[in-house]
């Protein structure tokens, strides 16, 4: 299932900046001008809390991505997690995204649209 996220800033704030979500893959498609971030659990920030709806693996696809900057020593070990996702609104319907990666890294880029991609079974499980 693919859902265009109309308000990226609110979406990531409501999901706690994807804090503690284990990163499975980050893909930059230079030809399509897209960045995809696949995580093991979109709900990881609520793990252990009553509002935790269970694991929901998924991907976040950022379209019309440009002005990419990556600084990362997070790949020094096998586990990388999201620390936070910061979204800044820009002019002309564009956004600036900063993905903070734990234990140490940062991916920053501009984009125009973001899409949530989940499997139908995880969407039904999460009530969506």
C-alpha cells in the first residue's frame, strides 16, 4: 500500500521522528531523484508503551530529492537506528529533511513529496 503523506512534518512528529526504528536500507536513486528509507518498525518509538500497535515494517519514499549531503560513521557496526527525522518547510512546496542516524550519522536533502509504503497486512494490523 502506498499513501502520499500530505503533511510530512506532522507525520514524522506523530511517529516520534521514527526514533529507534532499525534501518534496513537507504537507497538513493539518482536517475529517479528519489531516496527510500526502509525500516523494520515504523512504530518503534512507542515500543513498550500502551499505544504501541505492534511492528509495522515499511519504507518512506522521498520524491524529487536533491541537494543531498551524507555524513556517516554509523556503518562502523551492524545496527543503525533512526535517532530523529527533522522536517523543515521551504518555499515552493519543498521541504528539507534531516535524518539523524544512531550511533552517528546524518543524511540531509530537499524533497517535494513523501510516500509511505507498507504491506497490506501491516496496514490492516495497524488499523489503516
